């Protein structure tokens, strides 16, 4: 059973922290309307009054317009050091699939996924066992794997509802090794960045140096990862250029000074607050400016390391000696964390050449981050770490609402005759003759999980507004089912458009399976 406690929701945004912009907007509006009424009483000229009325109402509506048409998207994050274990049979409770409102994005970061040379090479060819489990669990619920990145034992996976995929763009991923002076990937960071309805998000999954005395090295590694990771994007070349950054993983910060007895007594009595002051990450925030830009919810759950496997008991190993080195029990610690950062509002300068685009963008399109839950799930025991869960609401006004392509299915489809569909490019994007359109059965897992596909226009890239007709010959499924067409952009590395759901009729060539075979139901 997970350790969950009620606590005030943590909220931040790109204009002010822990404040409600809509409330401020209403307050300012009331002030302006009060000024308007005063002006109407004082002004003698109708023309002057009309001009003041018009100007004040324009300002009021402009002010309130910033906060209208805002939508909230639910983000579910998991970080888990799986200690080279095989996945459990079920991760449904970890993903909280029955939560309401339903999740829009899942971001799952794992550390220490088994990565022997043979295993690692095989995982590059086919999905690893952890990815397969999450895909098998989420696909029936309508979630599609958008992308993933792996560096040895570090794995980061992004899932989204199908409806959001056309508005997840500019996907890029990278990684940084910090093990063995940067030559080995057992430690380091992997990241995925993308545009979500026009807002730049970045997720950074890290596994930093272990052991109590290496807190400063962990900071050095984090700063090195931030300095070395870059993206081929003019407006967000670095991690911290993104509007929202989530930093999470096995950050390996420990609880300093306290002895084992005090630690366990405080944990058993639920007095976690007695330990916060000696949490290394919390302490380092006081002196490290970069950490002060990141926020984290309160640690109202048990330290997630180190447990005996398949139990909720902290490390009970007997001390052993190997080659003169004495082993010892590991102290409990909150090694597994989820933090986030809202890009600070740009500071305007008097320099005429300085750009204020970022500042204007923050004013017109702020993003609010509200954390609904921050906890661990102690019921999972395959690892000596417990998984940590963070759920968030991302409140934003969409900057992009139109798909790049439309897809239209013509007529009734079955394998007994050729199928026809059309597509139209609505907006300019870096299309390619290597783009393709796949046929996907509802419940599909990823862009590669198609039943059949067709290349887009062979000889040249289609022009904007041009209606292109495509034929699929004798390659449709024989059995009936619900399907969609999806346009895959090679340059964007994602599906950027879908047709409405349609049905493929059963083919006359379909083999009928008897309802009862050898006394068993079909």
C-alpha cells in the first residue's frame, strides 16, 4: 500500500509563484471599472467619456483575455531505480489508471534497467521488457508511446493520449554520461524535449553519484549534464531554455548526520519533518542558485531507499567483509525525487537590441504547474528502491490548435477491394518523401505498430492545400475492426495527424473459426 498523505497542493507559474493569476485579473478588472465610473462622473465632455470608456474596456478585456481559453492537462510521472530486476506482473496501481480526470501524459523514468552487453544490444533491436509492460498496460487505455531514450541502464519513456499526438512536435532526445569521468553510462542523464501545444517542455531523468559523502559530486554532475546537453532548436538549445523543466530520477542525495536508530524511529512514527533539515538536497538548495530555481513538493512519504527486496523493511543485511572492506547497512534516504522549474520571466533591459520576445510570450501564454500528488508506492518490491509518483496539472492556453495534416477515408474499406484515402497539408512543416501513412488498429502501442502503410506522394512533397489521393492495394486486414490512419513525419519522428476512426469490414476471405473447438470456447 502506498504512503499517501494529504498536503496542500504545490503550485507555480511563469509569472508568479504560488499565486492565482485569474484572481489577480479579476481584482485589477474591478479596479479599472471603478476608475471608469469615477471618470464618468468627473468628465464633462461626452467625447472624453466615450474615449475613456473605450480605452478602459479594451484594457480590461485584453487583461482578462490572457486567462480565457486556458486548459488543464494532467501529467503522471514515475521515477524508479529498478536495480536490474525484471518488471512485476502488473503496474496498473503505479500508473493510477482509474484516476479522474484521466491522465493526458505519462512520463516514466527508470534507472538501472538491466544492461548486460547482450541484453543491451537486444533491447536496441526490440523493446526492453519494462517498455513492453508499460506499452501493454497503457495501449488498451488509449495511450501511445510517443518516444523513448535509453543510455545503458537509464530509460525515459513518453506516452500520450492519441488526441494530443498531433500537437506534440519538435521531439528531440539526448544523453550525457558521467560514469568513469564521462566515459561510462552507468551514471548520467537522459532527456526528452518537445513542444506541447506550442509550449516547450523538457524532462531530464538522472542517476547521479552514490554514497553519503558525494553530495558535491552530485551537484557537479548535475551542472555538467545541464552544460553539455543541447538540442538542435534555435529557441531552446539548452535544457534550461524550456518553459518548464522536470528534473527527476535517482538523484542519490542522502540524509546526513542522523544515526540509524533516529532515522528509523522518525520514519516509523511518521515524523518525516525531523529529517527534512538534514536532507542533502534540501540543505544544498540554500547555497546553490541553480537548485533554488527548482521546486519540489513536501516529502510526506517514507524514504524510498534502501529496502530488502519484496518487503517494506529497510536494509537488514548483516555486515560482511570482502577483501578488507567492511559492508554495512545503508541508511534510509529520499534518493528518488521529482522536481520542476518554471523558466524565470525575462528581465527587460534598456538595450535597444535586446529581445523581449520571451517576456512577451510569458505574459501572453503563461504556464501554471500545480502538483496534485507526490508519494511513493511501497507495494512494489522487485527493487531495493520504491517507485516515486508525481502527478501534476499543467494549465496553459494553447498556442497551437490546428493539425499540420488532415486525413480523410473514402468509401467502405475491406480487404476485398482497393482502399482509397486522401490527405491535405494544412500548414508548412519540414515534410519529406520518406513520410508515410500507417493504418492503425485502435489500441495500437506506437508509431511502428501499424497493420500496413503507404508512402506519401512519391515524386515530390505535396504543396499546401493540395489534396493528394493514395491507394492501398490488397493489404488490409481480413477481420473487421476499428482503425485510424496516422501520418508519420520522418523529420519530426512522430505521428502528426490522424483520420477519424473508421471500420474495416470483414473480408469474404476471412477464415471462420468455430465457436467451440474440441470442447473449448474460441
